[in-house]
C-alpha cells in the first residue's frame, strides 16, 4: 500500500517504450546451403527500427535496443479508440534477406502495450 494516495489525474504514465531484441528460436532454414540472413523490424505506430543483419547462425542473436515515443494517452483506459488501429501495439517481424527479389516473411508477434501497462506485467521473453 502506498503512503500517498494519488488521484487518477496524477497517475504516472510512460512516454516512451524501450525494446531489446535478443534472439529468435525455431526458425526454418531459408537458403539452399543452410545459411540465413535475418533481421527484425520493430514497429510502434508509424515508427520503425530495423536490426542489423545476422548471417549464418542457427539461433540468430541481435542484442539490439531501440526506443519509441508513445502517443499521449495511448496507454490510458479507452485511449486506443482515439487513435488509428495498431497505434498502441509493439510489432516485431522477422524477415529473411534475399539477394534477388523480395525479402521473405518468417514470423511476427504483436504485443498490445496498453494491455501490458494496465495489467502491470512485462513479458520479458516474448
């Protein structure tokens, strides 16, 4: 229990989110010779960050960190409805870089930041 009871309008709300991409597991080999050229796209709203390219690794490891500014009020109860769909989601997409043609989609996860903030839990291993 807190010694000071704060009103709802004095509640702390984060303005930024820090994301660390550690590694990817369970990915299939996408080239003939077993090597992979992988990267991750991290997105919050319209902001994007792309990790460095990892090549020839069974379990690719990036250990890269990035920071995104959150839209004011996006984490509040009902705040998501005031913004375009997906504005409050953290989207991680793993891609395979190819030399000729379009890069290949390998997988994606979407983490709703407002839900994490409201529940007070942080999934450190997703």
